């Protein structure tokens, strides 16, 4: 495992690329900003750990195959032309205490992403707050204690199998559980 500590950045291209099994730390007060149509933080491999206390902005904020994403109260992950966060086909855990924003989707869960999302902060997007691939065969688990907003779509759009959405916070927008034996509380 390698440790990557972010330095302030503003410019073109993908400023940070991880290979897998990496620990990435973005400290409070640090901003990483990709100014063109690039992902601010792109992780090719699996099992990465992200501790986000600063600001990560790009056309797409963060994209990873799998791993653990922790966003602190001061953390911001934003995609100004696409998704805030994209999680790939592996097992992922995302715990948000900050802000995740996307001009398209707040959080995108790709085909057969075995994901758990625990939200204490804010997730907001122009279309869907959290969107799962509807053809996925693995259920998604979401626990909301904060706010999830889909401005012109759904706050949550589930898979074709048995998803679980536990809401103890606020949901603004439709809830589309998709197919399967879902749980919504």
C-alpha cells in the first residue's frame, strides 16, 4: 500500500491517478481542481482508501473501482460536468459527512457494484442523487441520516434486485427502488 497526500492543484488533466491498494489523503483546506473534462481523482485499481477533508473538483470528482471513501464534514467532492463520485464493480463503502455534488449524478454505482452508502451530509445532483445501474444483480445498501436530493430525477434510483434504503434524514425527489425485493424504511 502506498500513501498519497494531496498537494493543492488547479490545472488541466487528471491530477491524481491511483493504481490500487493506495491510501489517499486530502487534508482540510487543500483544493484539487481539474479545469478541463477530466476526473479530479481517478483510481484504476481496487481496494483504495480515500480520506477527503478538503475539496476535490473536476468534470467528474472521484472515480474508483472499489474501496473505502470517507468524506469529512469539511470535505467536498464535486463533478461540474458529470458525476460527483463513481463507484465501479467491486465492493465499496462510502461514508459522507460533507458534500457530494454532480451536474448529472451525485453518486453513480456501476454494474454489480456491491456498495454501502452511509450519508450524514449532503448529496445533491441535477438528475439523480444516488443512481444504481438498473441491470445490476447485486443489491445496494443506503442509509441516509442527512439529505439526498435529485433535482430533476430521483433522489435514489435502485438496481433490479433487492436494494435497501433506510431514511432517517431528508430525501428530496422521487425514490425509484427498481425491481426486486427491496426494503425502504
